[in-house]
């Protein structure tokens, strides 16, 4: 019998009774057997806890307490998790299909690697697909590709415990950018699954705080790639952003 790695799926939620259930159901639907599901709740007051308890056969571990923001909660999730890999699917987001994990890990030949990534489809609050994510991952992703922005959605990258850092709490809106960059930088092997991995609920915390988030991201990029190269790359980033906005009326 093939030894399958344990995948810790982690969901961060706060007052998410309207969005959490579809996330839980997408985890419950996975045909892959070795899954641990961790939910970190920020102390919800709207019925979220009752919903979590309703799915106690799906949820492996959960905690509900105040936190110091999204990335503090994500760090809590990783500390609670016992899996070989971390996958963040936050409240309102969904795993794309019931066989997504099975196709990545059960069907894999040879050793398991450090990072697996794929594509993302955007959805609205009703679960309707509204189109592809603005940035698309390249065929062969490496950390230096992040000079052109966050080319892979945080919901569509699965990272091994070996290379996963803690989130840098200095950043309030873009710590996921640095987290993915560092995971890729430390990885020996990064695998493109060539699959749609997640359905991402449009309008998250980063989008709601677009300007401070962009400032943080620019700061991170200058730290790893230098000021002048970052300014130069932002000419292309800005032009692609406005082209996408004009064509799709969203970003």
C-alpha cells in the first residue's frame, strides 16, 4: 500500500456563518483519505461556532479565540496542524473538485515534493464563477517569478512542512506574498499540477485594503529583488493591471 502524505487543510474564519459551510463541504467531499482539517476562528459571535460543531466529523481540530489579524491566525493553524503539507482554504473559498487532492498525491509517481501549485477560478458570494484570476502561474514557477507579482493564488499552492515558514506579522495584508516566495525559495522541487486547484471568493482582506497591501508588497519585493529592479518591474505590472481592469471590469 502506498504511504500517502497527510494534508493539513487550514481554514481561517471570523463571523463567517454565511460563507464557511461551502468551504467545509468542499473539504468533506475530498476522495483523498489522508486529510486533516483545521479551523481557526477569531472569536466569532454570529453562529460560526455552532456551524463548526455541526461538522465535527469533518473538522479534525478547531480553536476559537481573538487573534492579532489574519496571519497570526494562519500561524496558529500551522502550529495546530500535524500534516506533511499545509493548504490554506479560507472561509468562502472551495477546493475545486472532490478528486483534486487524489489526482495530485494518489496518482503521483516517485517521491513527493516540496510545493505543488495550480490555477484558480474566481467566484462571487453565491458561488458563481466570474472568471480566471488576473495573474496566471507560469509553467515552471520559482521564487524569482514573484518579481512580477503574486503569480499563484495562496489558495492554489500546497506547501510541505519542511519549507513552510511562519507568516511575518510585520505585514498586515501581504504576508502571504512573502510566505509563498520563501516557500518556493527553500524548495528543492516545485511541481505544476496543471490543474484548477481552488475556487477563490473575490473580495478578500487584501482586495479590501488594496493600497496598504500594495505598499507592503512593494516593500517585500525591494527586500528580495532590490529597489531599482522592483520599480522597473512595476511598469509592466501596472500596465497589465490596467489592461485587465479595462477588459474585465474587475481586478
